C-alpha cells in the first residue's frame, strides 16, 4: 500500500509517497519528471523489506513550485532533500536517483554521506561532458523551441535502450511529455553545470554507479572515472539499457534490492573499492 501526503518544505507543499517499512530508501526522479517514474518499483521494493520514499521535487508532479522559481542548482535540490528527510524523521537512508536524481544523490553523499546507508546513482557522473549549456539556455525561449513537448517525446525514444520493448518505450515517452519544459530545461542546466569532480572523493558511504551502454546522454568513461574517485565506489554497466533503468527493466526492484544488500554489506567491509561489471 502506498501512503501519499503533502509536507511543507521551504515554504511550499511537497508531494511524497511512502510504502513499506525497514531501511529507508529515498528515490529521486529525472529532470522534469516526477515520482511516477518509480510506479513499477515502489510496492515491490517495499515488499522486499524497505521503507520506500518517493517525493516529487519542487515544481514537479504534484509538488508546488519552488519559492524562487525553477531550480538550476542541483545543490539546492540536495539541501531540499535533507530538509525533507529531517521532516519525515528518516535516519540512515539509502539514496537512489537517476539522471539529475543520480547527481543529487552524489551531491548528498558529499554533503551528508556519513548520515547515509549508501547511494545508487544511475545515469549520473561527477560532471557531464555531453550536455550543451548554450543550447539548453536557448530552449528557455519558446520561439527557439516551438515543439519542446515533441522533442521531449522523441528525445526519450532516442535514449532508451535496445532491450526495451517498443510498446513500453512508447508509453514512457508519452508520459515524459507531461513535464513543464521550463522546469525540465532548468533541471538540465543544473545537470550540465553541476561539477562534483573535486569533491566526490569525499563521499564516505558505499556508492554504486549505474549506466546503460545505450545511454546517449552519458559517456561510460566519465561514469567509470567517477566511481574510481569514490573510496567505497563500485559500478555496473547495464547491457542494452538506456537512460531510465527503473522504467526499462522488468522487476527493477529486485535488481535494486540486490545493489542495496551489497551496499549494506559494504558498510562493514574493509575493502575500499568496488569492481566494474556488466549486467546481462
């Protein structure tokens, strides 16, 4: 059963869904999207023994806009998440995120990693090398991008993996075009400019990075480099998967649960670095 509520964070109402009990898992969505991306994961992950917490970030889904307008600094989202966890009285959570959610998770590791059980950062690295900041800024003008919803739709289809059935890819792309283009572009500006290269080495908690080999928005080498900088960092390359593992993979909750179990074991292990492997 999913429990939905509104919580006031930084002067605005935030929509949050929770399910299950046990070790908390904070699940963060991608740019412009909402917690609906975790709809096929939440209850199954809760059944595996976790308290799953899925918020809509400010200005996304059912949450009210941020007081200062669309957010362009992912560090602001990280601070927002810390306030939300405090309000919900959540202690030692895992943080799982994808795309901007993955980079927010890494930022949380830098800011408050000693208070986290571990991190799973998907489709994220310390500093994205492929996004064009100037192009993203032009997209804030309607005249420069008159078909932004269509571009979201076709852009989503372009970055899902080859293993994803066509009918599911169509569903995901159709749902993604619901986003507010100004909010999503602001998110992407934050993703493109947020630079953690000088600080990821300070993440103290076990951290697992995940990237699909069909993800056109990331360079796998950048993700490898990021994982290598984190003292207790490991990495998985997902074969045939693109930018949205939780929406592309059948029973993603079971796969995520396995990573979380490994992270939990890693908290007491003496070995520092994880290994890189591929998931078939």
